[in-house]
């Protein structure tokens, strides 16, 4: 399993699969074909169906300004729902071509092989293997992560955390209508500043965490700079929970960075054994994964034991199973922004349950990850980021009625 650094990528929204991944693919292809005079990029599957709404073309043209873009909605039997074909030309002659897949979280891969993004550093591939290693060695999960990753992890996570905090703070200050045509107003500032009459402390906490999630998700929808956690579409969940713990509860940054490390390991386990791609497994792979990461991070921050950390992550994923990816108009706005806030609050609830009920649990985290992957593969493709089913389809119907 690769370093957890690859789970957290700082990039421009609104979609890690549709903007960050294609941007990186275009960059790689350009750098490997410096003598090319022209480029052509064909987008297939989910990239063809929702790429315009997600800004895929703009992401590619930031690297290849004159590239010809083709949105192929007909070709089937793809190696991945987010497949691209890059072609380079010189004097009208084909110079090179490469099929590249955007596999979620901003990562890219070839159909037969790896990109060499990072070397494998974890011999273990499942959470159960890691927890058993920790048990045998008498160490905590966090200690295991630091031993495996080495001294470069904490400085990297500090950079990641700065970017997450910046996204929260920008989002809380911003106002106006989000781009894309849905005329959706930013609501983070109102949510943060509007207190209900006789508001309880629990409601204040939920409202504040939700406001932080809205802030980051709205920044993402506005094509601002965010951090994949594990994707752009789910980028508001983890920062919302951890920002609240630092800003409102006073946890020191050193402990927040440790919590980020645990979250990264959870995201890495999911990515290794299943998927974090909405186009491959629905929104359960994005929001469900983000909710598990946030729950594990919070449990670690509370210094719960490894068994409780696992249970918190398992609860968060289990109750996200079956969640479809059906973005209205192909935009990362409805239901995505609100869904980030709900998942952030669910992460807190998952930790609360795990503190009391861990001894009674029957399902392991690895089992729920496998279930999520199988559920995603069983989903009709119209519920996997094509905007052909669910809310997206109903919204179009009502607009046309």
C-alpha cells in the first residue's frame, strides 16, 4: 500500500476525478511529448456525461490550451468509468497516444500498470492486518503510521492542514451565487452566523460543523483550491470536523495532524481494497469514505483505542452504503454540498456510538469496505456520476414539466 500522502492532494475543484485527475494526466502526457504540436483528448464514460458540468475541459486546457476535446458518450466496455485517450500530433501525424484512467481522489492509472505515483511502503493491505501488527508490537495505530511513513509525513500533513483551514475560512467569508447555472446561493456564512432562539449547545455544535462543511464544499463548487479527502466532492467532511475541534474546542495543531494521519490511513485502506470514485461505486465511495476518515480521525483525537477507532470508521461507512452519485446538471452542488454537512455530523455520531458499543460489534471495517465495493459494482451506471438517475433525473423532469 502506498503512502497516505497520496490520499491528500491539494488542487482545484470541483471534482478530483473530473478536474484534478485529468489535469495531472494532461500534465504527464504533455511532459512526455514535448515535441508535439497539437493534442486531442477523448473523454469517455462519466467524464463524457458530466465532464462539462465538472469543468473537465477547463482543467485539461489549463495544461493543453489548444487541445481538441471529444466527449464520447457511446463507447462502452471501458477499463474504468473515467477513461481518457490522449493523442499527440506533429505536422498532422500521430506522434503518440495514451489511455489514462482517473480512478478517484485525483489519482491516475494506466489500464495495465501503475503510474509510479509513489512506491509501496505498507506491506499490509487491510485494516485487520495493521491492527494485528499493532497488537503484536504493543503499539498504537498512530505509532505504526509514523514508523512506516517516516519523518516527512508530519510536514506534509501540516501543508495539507493549512490548505484545509484556508478553504474553511475563505468559504465562511464568501457570498453570492455559485457558478454553473443552478443559481445556488452560498449558505455557509448564514449557517455559521445565524443562531436559533434558545439554541442548545448540541445544536450549536452541529450547526457550526455543518457551516464548516458548507464552506469547504462551496469553495470546491466555485472551483477554489481544496484538498482531496479523499475526493473533491467529499472534501468538506474531514476539515469540518477537525476545524471545529481545533478552532472551537481548542485541540492543538500537533494533535490535529496526528488525527489527519489516521484519517489518511483509513482512506488509503478504502482506496486499496475498494474505490473512492463516485463514477465507479457511487457517492458511498466518496462521502462514505470521507465520513469514515473523519470518524477515525475524531476517535483518534479523543484517544480512543484502535478497536474503537475501527468501529467508528465502520459505523460511518455502514450507514453510507448504497448512496448514489446523482449530481444535478453534472455539478458538484446538489446534493453534494448538503451531503458533506450531513456526513460530518454523522462522523461525530459514529464516534459517540463507538465509545459505548465497541464490545458488541459484529462487523469489521474490512468487511464493510468490501460490502461498499460490491454494492457499488452492483449499482446501475445511471447512479454512478452520469446524472441520468436519481435526483438529477427527477430535477430535469420537474424543470421540463
